């Protein structure tokens, strides 16, 4: 009996040790070292509703899970009764690794926090200055569950509440909140009134007597147009016949003109021949005149000699006339002294 009890105790001890070993192995294998990974808590304050955000919701940095939500509560400012919703998140320290250059001697598995050689609060301050912000995003449009998204948004303002001992990450409105704020600023009442007035005006125009009578007027116009087409068709047929007659007359006139043009062409040809002969004769006469009028031609030389002799005779006659005017008695006595 004693031996049997000792055997049972040994088996129970071995079973317990095996269970503990399996548990530790499961934690190491399935937990991927999560129990040994350093985690850091941060807080963020949201002013609007966080409906759909639950404890255990993921914390994402540009879509990559780096932690989870651990606490959601609500705070109120007693002075102005302004409400905030603080959300505490837990971020794993080894999720963001440091970029390593080839020449660097630092280990490849070193995290950003380890490489910066700063504490989490100092590193967070630097990231906030660079534009780190938190924002609520939708995980699923079907279930409406939300997640916390972190990203670098340098163009946004830093709004810190500072009512916590935990490092604070500034928040910005979600896309749905921005859309809601934009719709709130719109003058919806004015737009609705204008839309109602426009619809009323359209209804009055459609139901007006002028519009109601328009189909009847359109039918009358179409009937008048149809009658006009028939009348026009009746007038077009005689015009077509007259046009055919005119075309035939024009064809005969063209033939007659061709015949007359042929006769005129023959007469014009004879006239041109005679004109060409006349021009040739005129050219010969002009050539003869040019030969006669040249300075070295015999005719011009004889003419010049005759003109010189005539000029000499004229001077002699002028001298004789002057002498007779002074001595008229010379006609009786002749030239010389008186006798």
C-alpha cells in the first residue's frame, strides 16, 4: 500500500510538471513573446461621440496594428460643463523598428525607442511636434465598429487637454465629424426654402393655362404646316414643268449661240488677217520715215543746205530793205554818190 501511494504521488507530480511545461511552451509559441514585449500606455481625449469604439479595439499606425484600447471613460469640466472622453491605449514597444544603414553597427532588431535612447514621453513629444495625431476610423461599415488610427498630420493644430499623468496624444476630428461640421455650417433652412420656391414655381409653370393649351396650339400648327406643304406641292409641280421648258429653251439658245459664234469666229479671223497686213505695211512706212528723218540721210542734208541758202537770201533782202529805207533815191539813181 505504501509503494502504491508513492507511485501515485510521483505520477501526479510528473503530470503537473508536464502541464506547466506545456503551458510555458504554449505561451512562448502562441504568444510570440508578447508577455516579454514592453508596452507603453498613452491617453487621448475625444470631444465627440465614440459610439462603436470598445475596449480591445486595435490601435493602427497607417493601417498597421501596434496596440489596443484598454480603457474608455468620460470626464466633465465642472466650470463650463464641457465633456471629454479619455481613451487609454497600450502600444507595443517593438512594433516600430529603427531603419538601419549598412554602415551602422547597431542591431537590426532595435526598436525606434531604443535607438532614440529616450524615454517614451520624450519620444512622443518629438513625434507630436512632427504632427502625430490620433483619429477615429471605421473598421467595418456593417458592424459600425471603430478603431484608433495614428498618423503624421503636420497641417493640423495641437490640442492638448493635459488632465492626466499619462503621455497625451492630440486628437483630430474624424472624416464623419468633419462632414457633420460642414453640414452644420450650411444654411440648410435657406437652401430648403429656395428649393421649395423653385419646385413651387415649376409646378405653377407646368399647371399654367398657357402650358395646358400648348398641345392644342401645337396640333393646330402641325395641321397648318401640313396644309401648307400640300399647297406648296401643288405649286411646285407647275414650276417643275416650266423649269423643264426653260431648260429646253436654254439648250436651243445655246446651240444657236454656238452656230453664231462659229460664224463670228470666221469673220473675226479674216479681220485679224487684214489687220495684220495693215500693221506690216504701217511698220514698213514707219521704217521709211525713220530712214528719211535720220541726220545722216541725203534728204535731210539737202534740206539743211536749202534752208541755209534761204536764210542767207533773207538776210540780203533785209539789208536791201534797210538801205532803201535810208536812201529811197537809190531806186532812181542807183547806189553811189549823187550826180
